[in-house]
DNA sequence: TCAACTTTAAGCCACTTGGCTTAGATATGC
DNA sequence: GCATATCTAAGCCAAGTGGCTTAAAGTTGA
């Protein structure tokens, strides 16, 4: 596997360059599969000390990537809410799903790279205790609002059941991104992505808001 | 994190002990986060050479874990098919979902450990190209039969769309196992697992067999 | 201009890693 | 019994790892 396209743009500062390079390398070879030296080198640093200087440790870098993308996505989420309110779609359950998921697509489109999904998978596997299940607290406002709305919609479920269904959504969507990534990497666009996205969102809405079984 | 419970039973041969120990360690600390030395040590080996002897390389060990569990699960899958035929449930679409997913639960119950889900996630992330998308060929017979039946049920979808929906199922289920694992690890059984399992299967069936949107 | 601060470079260090060789132990087949 | 094949132990090695110190370069503000 070459370093193809791993070196990010030289326009941004070195801290961001390290974040972008690490995201790609982590996605390709695993969070523990890349040395800090290589990350620094790919980011154009002549010395691996730069990583320690900016992020302290490997886990610090991992968290920085997550926070960096989280912040980017939340801007988009707030915009989407504003647009939905303007268009009178704010009551539509599907809006919640779109607000949570589509900004990740936007990330891919805007930056032309699709490493984030793979990175996020690994991140969630590493930090399931910390990240899963925080329906409230310590989340950026856009995502927080989406989760609060979701909880209200799912008032027929217990806390743990609602939480579980939320995680379902995350994983279903990661699956879509994984397939998308695979198709992009292999060069064959096996399916129209917009079509796949539409089908997946419909699946997610159907599963997420599925009524509980009626007695008898 | 201690080595608590990482050392597997001494009754099995050392090759299997290494597989079991590696599965747990990989799940906890990442496939690239554990040295072969530690795996060997936890498996009761005095020397890390044992890993190289049995599996050659780290990837060889990873594949061996996957194959080991795959084989175990396929026995159960064939049994389930036989039971379904006997009970006349073979036409029920839900059977397909159960045959694919429940053996993994059985794995957890039988061996009292829940590292497999986390390991499998990492495995699929590593080998998405190889594993995803092989609807046919090179699969054990039970799983192969389930996938063939699924494909027939989804005849209103294109190949790529059907494939994508299958992966959706895998990820949704992994999500359930992830939550289950989290609850078990943290000691709190936040939700009745049987109830959660039932809800998840219903979600999966609803999403997997969701009709395509009608025109107009 | 120059001082204070931030960022990069260079190189050292003890330690771990996976691969390897060799020898010894244990099981297996005849 | 005994030879053959299978498995385990012991230890060496070059390469790579993250952490660290020190110095230099660049940036900023007064």
C-alpha cells in the first residue's frame, strides 16, 4: 500500500496536517498499526516529536481527530435544523435521521476522502464505554438537539432500548459508508450512491421508529 | 486493564488456547495493539515462537480465529435449518435472519465470553474487500444456504443493493452485541437481553425486507 | 529592536517488536 | 523399542518504537 494521497494539503497548519494524515493512515492500517513517526513523516514533519508536541500521546491524537470532525459536522447540523424549521419539516421524524447522518456524507464529499467512516468505527470500538450511551451531556449542540428530539419520538421505549436503537442507527450508517468506501477504493461504483443512500435512510427510519410488538 | 479471565481453559490444546487468548486480547486492545509475545504468554506458552509456529504471522492468527468461529457457528446453522424444516417454518423470512445471527449469540452463551463481536468488527474492517460481498463461494454450507435463501427473498433488489442490505444486517447485529458486551463488562444488565434481542431481530427483519419505494 | 513565546529539528535512550536458529521435549506410528 | 514427526523452550538479533532533552528556527507583540 503506497502513501498515495495520504499527504494532505500543504495549505493548513501542521497540527491539522497531522490530524488529516493520521485519519487516513489509521483508517488504512489500524489505529495501532501506524507508528507516530510515520504519521509525522506523511504530514511533512521531519521529526516525530511534532505528534507528541501537539497531542501528547497516540490516544490524544485519536481524540483530536474525533473532535475535529465532530466540530465540522455540528456546524452542518445546526444549519440543517435551521433549514428544516424554515421549510416546516421540523416535525418529520426523518429529519432527525438526516441531521445525525448526512453531515458525515458531506464530510466525504467536501474533502474527497472517505477514511472517516473507517476511523470512526475503530474509535467507537475503542471508546464504546465513553461514547455510546451518552444521550445527553458533553455533546456539541447540534447533535445534542437531534438526540433529544429522537428521545422524545421514542417515548414508547425505555432508556436502554432507545439507546440501543440509536446505536443501531450509527452502525447501519457506518455500514453504508463502509460499502461506499469499498466501491470507491475498488474503482467500481457498483450502485448509484444517491439511490443507496435513499434506501438506507428508509431502512433506518423503518427500524428506528418501529413500534413495539402489540400484545396478543 | 488486568489479564482477568483472559487465560483460557487448560483443557484444550495449545493451538486453540492461543486462538482463544488472542481473540480476547484482540477484542480488548485491538488487533495491532497486542504483541505476539503477550498472546503466547496469556495462552500459557513460555515462548512467543509458538504463535509463529502455528499461524506463521499475525494475520494468519487473525484468520485462524475467524475460521475457528465460522466453523463452530456453521454446525449450529445446519441444525437450525433442520429444525426449521421439521417445524415447517422454513418459509418464514425471519428464519434466515435467525440462522445468520443467532449462532453468534450461542457462541457467547456457550463460552461465556463476548469478545467475538468486537473481534469480528475489527476483522471486517480489515478485510472488507475480501469478506463483504461474497454472496457465494468459499463459505461454509450453512451460511451459504442462508445467503442463497436471502438472495431469493430479495429478488426485487439488484445484486449490489441486496448485498448492501445484507451488510446492514451484519452491522445491526454487531451493534446489539456491542451493547450487550458493554452491559456485561460494566456489570449492569441495563435491559433484559432476550427482550433486546427480540426487538433487534424485528428491526432487522423490517429493514432487511423493506419494500422498495413505489413510484408516484 | 528585541524579548517572550510557539513551533520545528536533531538526536539519544531504554525498551519492545517480530523473525529466526538451535536444541530439547513430547507424542505418534511401526 | 525406537525412529519419525510434532511441538515447545531458550535465546539471539536487527529494526523499530515512544518518550525524552536540548537547541534552533520562526512568530508575535510592544
